[in-house]
């Protein structure tokens, strides 16, 4: 059977950029799943020692617990950045203000949609929004003519809506430079849909939404390539007699001159490429998982054991000549040995684990430092007389990483408003304000590990992104 995931002519094809982002994405997604997911990955994150039996390893794995600083820091950053609800400005059209009550036609308010999207940005590196429109009506609902009007759309509730796609759902894309701007000319989004199976059952199916700007004319020496209106196609994966196929089930030509998506990045590397911003913290957290398991295993080995030196006397088995006397140990029981014998409890030196315990504490502090570095403003340069331009540049340079991510979110929301407005035939989508405290004491405390971090003594004024 052909490998359609690597077939360049298949809608399920994954490009090289998608492939190289998967290792880091898998790590942060596994950590986001917590102890059950990390345990289920077994030796991927907790290697088995040389000579360790499978039974002993399984016991060690089952006793290991994840101190999930990764999720703790991620949620603290989200709560800090979106502590205040977004403020729509007066220039946002009334229709868009009405639509944000159910921005995705799934019942989610814009505030909820933004929060879930920002979680994907901080966890994965970027998130993708498709600003879509319900299919056009076949005929007027009022006059039954073949030419529906805006009134018909309003009666039918036809309007734009937003769809959130996670980073790895964009599996293949192409771009070109149009009017000096790098623009997507093709994008494939992987979706999971549910179909009815029998009277009561359901079946999950994979679908691939392909958005394309068809090339109408090739580039020449005097002009760039010419692209036509966007075409969308929907393919569904089907398996027949063990053979996979991808069948076209829907599609149409639109009047859009761009693929209507908005991408919001944290640490961007390229078009639809990014690094998970908490990747360094993720590696430290896996190291903590491994060292905590080692320390826990060693502590269990420190249980005192009874050591008897010499020959045991005055027990029935010894008098009868049994080679293996069975001792009863407990209150009111005594053990007698010969003149060279001794009885004592022996345990390992507890100080032997102190170094590993100290190392864990140090690791927790390093994890805390990674989280604090994201919310701390960058240090200022030595004072001198700056120009107006230098003042603006200096402010941008001193912004915390979290502030820059929030600014990207704001820009993404306003870009989505603009596409939304264009669907409605409006000239402008308006603006929004997002604001947060650069160093919120409560957020700092949430980010800090139990023994790590130092809370700043001075709290800068709130950052308003507008």
C-alpha cells in the first residue's frame, strides 16, 4: 500500500517544515498531558537502567510523579496576560460586536476563544485562525428568487465565524511574494470529523481542507505571478479493503483574493514555523522527572533491615537442627546468638541522598528562573540623551517576552476583525485593547517553584497593548 502521507500528490502529505517541528511539539504536548501521559511514554522520558529488570522498572515508573512546573508556568502566564478582559473600541462595527458572543458558532464568546488560542500559542509556538463564512444560500428565503439578498443572510443567520486550528493541523503549505508581501498560496489543514455509524454509534474520520490561490499567469521579467480567487476543497480519508484513499467531498470557488487565515506566533522561525516558547522549561521538567524518580527509588532503599551476626540460639528450629531458623520479630520477642554474634538494624547513610536532593532543589530554581525571565522586563541601557526614535526602540527592547506575545495576539485579533468585516462588506473591522501588569506579584508567586525565584521588589506600571 502506498504511503500517502509522504506522497506529494496526496492531500495528506506532510512537508518538511511540519516534520521538523514535531519532536519539540511532541515533548510539550506530552508534558501538558501530565503524569499519565509521561508515564505512558515509559522509557522515552524515564530510561531503564542497565541490569534493571522489567518488573523493577515497572514498579519505579508506577511510583514516579511529575512535578509539572511546565503547566503551572503556562497557566500562570495566561492568567497574567489575560487577567483583564479585552476591551473592544468604538470603531468595532456593531455587527462584529454582536458576532463575538458566539464567535466560532460553537457557543464560545470571543474572550473564551482568545484564551484557548493563547494557550496554544504559549504551549505550541503558534495558533492558526481561519475566518470562514457559511455557504451562500441557494435562493432567497423571502421571494424564493435565485438571487438571495443581505436580508436573506440575516434571516438565515448566515455570517462569518472563526475556526481555531492547532499548529500541527497545518500539514502542508506554499507561498509566493505578491505585491512585495510573502503570501500563502496553498494551505492544507487536517481536521477530525464525526460521522453517524449505525443507529447509535459514531465514527471519527480524517478530513483535509485545502485552500488554494490558483496561479493564473507565471512570473515574467516585468511582472510577478498572477493568482486568482481562492478555491477550497474538502477531502475525506476512506479505507476500502485495506486501501486508503482521499475522496473529494466538497469544494467551491470564492471571491477572496487571499487565504483568510491569521497566524499568531510566540517565537516565530518562519512562515507557519515556530519554537514552543517554554521548550527550555520542558527539558528541565523532564530532567526533574527523571531525578525525582531516582531519588524516590533511593529513599525506598533506605528502609532499615535486621542484621544478625553469628549463630542464633534458643529457637525451636535451632534445637531441632533445622538449617534455616525462622525468626519471629516483634514486641515481647528476643533473639539470642552465640558469644561472637550481634543483632542490629542496619540502614544506608541518609546523607548519601543529600546531594541528589540539593540538585533537585537547584533544578526547581532553574525552572522558576525560566518562567520569571518571560515576565521580567529587559534591563535598560546606561542613561544618555536618547532621540524620540530611540525612546520607542528602547521601550520595545525592554518589553517582556510576554508583552510581545500579547501584542502579537492583539494584532492577530484586529487582523481577524478586518477579514470578518470584509465578509460583511464593511471597510474596517476596528481595534481592541489588551492590558496586563508587566510583573504581577501574584503571577510571580505562581510562576516560582517552591524553593526558587526571587520576587521583584518594584512592580512596573501596567502594559496596555493598543
